[in-house]
C-alpha cells in the first residue's frame, strides 16, 4: 500500500468527526478517484451529506480524477501541505474535474491539521 492511500484510509474517520469538515462537505457532494504511481490500483472517496467514505477500486462515475505521485499526495491528506502545492509542482494532475474544486478539498483536509495542533 502506498503512502497516499494509507494516509487517506487513516484520516477518513477523523475527517468525519470534525465539525468544520462536515460543514464543508455538506454542500460538496463529489466522488474523487485517485490513480497514483506507487499504489497497487485506483481507489476513491465519495463525499455526500457531510460524510466521507473510502472505497477500493475505480469509482463508477467520478467527478474528479487525480493522477500523480502518491508520496506527494500523502502530506495533503494529513493537512501538512495544502493540496495546491503538489498540483502547482505538477506532482498531482487533475485529469477530470476542475482544479479549483481542490480548494474545498484542501479546506476539508486542512481541518485535521488544526485539530492536531490543538491536541
């Protein structure tokens, strides 16, 4: 298992427990597919009604598809780096959907870093 997938699997429950993340996800129903180098295969996240769910394999009809390096993605999941950084460096590429949608993604995951700083 690559670093990005591992970080995502470990963070989903935390994200679902953070009020600020739930607020951001409330109005942002999306399915995101991840096709990263360093992973055994694709995996996906679905966000609906303020909750996030991880799933193995490709999504049926993803709104957003991300490709690139799993090691560059992992820090954005834990809130250590904003998702815009690896995107601007070209380490992550949005092949379906709009890059601007990653702002909300970054805000959702950024809440984990704020929580970790408090705790």
